[in-house]
C-alpha cells in the first residue's frame, strides 16, 4: 500500500513539473521585461526565444539592458537568500543562548529630520536612500516612509 502511494505521489510530482513549450502571445505580453530577459537567457527552444526577442524589441529592450536586468535580479535573489540563511543562523544562535537579547531600534532623527536622497550606484543604477538632515548619514529607509521621493535636500547630481 505504501509503495502504491509513493508511486502515485511521484507520478503527480513528475506531471506537475513538466512544462508546456506552447505559450500564447497573450501570456508572453503579460510577462514583465525582466521575466522575458530571463526566458531569453535560459530557454533552449529557438522558436520560443525568437518570439521573446521580438517582444523585447517592441519594448525597446536592448541586449545590454537585458543583461543588466538579469544580473540585478540575480543579485537581489542572492541577497535575499543570504539574508534568509543569515536570519536563520541568528535565530538558532539566539535560541541557543548566544545573544538572544531584544533589539532596540534607535530613535528617529529629530533635530532636522530626514530626507530622501537619489544618486547613482554601481552600473549607473538609480538608488534612493534616506538620510539624516543634520549629519548627512544614511539611516534606515523606514524613517522616510510616507515622505515624497523628491531629492531637493541634497546637492549634487540627481538621476
């Protein structure tokens, strides 16, 4: 009886993992540009890749833009995975008596407040960060939550 259940669940798993190579045009147009760039980079079906490439051309996405979008998306996914593993390690350490104290959030900047700052990061990507107006130091972005993202407080190049 257990073997029959095991075979049935394995068959369901395999059938659930199989993908159809037939994708309608409406399904393709519903995908965002990053997802299309991922498909273009990973698919081995040439007909499917040519349809995706044609759609990307209509969206004015260049090969450089696709490469940049895929790299950024992969970096974000890697950062999330590292943060999840690090968070799990901290949780295990806290449960085992290694610094399981309470984290006290520092008080928000009060004297001059905070403001959004827009600048270019690596590979000319636009970054928004929250700064303390009195010190110019970056603070956690939640301090600027609810403020309009207008870079009028900080001199320099704006994106």
